[in-house]
C-alpha cells in the first residue's frame, strides 16, 4: 500500500479546508467594515476547489496516489450587493444617511465554517488511520 500517497491526499484535503476556514474568518471579520485600506467596500470571498488537474486520468491509469488529491483553484469575490443600514451619524453615511456594509451572509459563512471543520476532521481521521496501518505493518516484521 502506498502510505505516502494516502498521507498526501489527506494533506491536500486539509490544506483546502484550511484555506476555506481562512476565507470564512476573513469574511466574518469584515462583516462590519465600511471600506478596505484601498477605500473600497469589502467584497466577500469564496473558495473554488476541486481535484488536482489530471487526477481522474491518473487514477484510471493506476498512477501513484501522490498525483491525486484536492487543491484550491481560485479564491474569488462573491458578487453580493451591499447591505444598506440607516446610520445618519456614521462618517461613511451617504447623503440619505445610509451606510453600505459588505454583503456577507453570516448564516452561510457559519454553515461553510462547520462543513470545512468537519471535512478537515475527516481528513485528519484518514491520515491517522493510514499512519496506524503503516505502524502496524512495521510491527509485523518486528522481534518477539
């Protein structure tokens, strides 16, 4: 069995889910931001992930499982309309007294965070299972 390939697949999944958690944290941290350092309104981000290029063909060809796994293809802004809140005393209020906040949907972000956490935990469990199998295989040839 290719234990290093199993480790690589789990590690790639953990990397993708860590990126997803980082993006969720960034979105939630900016939910009340009225502007970025560049002076524009913060746009919520989303992670586009999938299998590594050629992974399916490599699996069919029986290639090493190191070529398999997941990767982040892109982190791109979500075209969400801003959330307008009436706060006439706010320094960023427009002429009508409305302040534009990012269109971050906190409910969706929390669901994404829970799903990413569970996926990360599943990858850790798979990594630990492969590690235990590798250790048991080494013990087979050990001294008694």
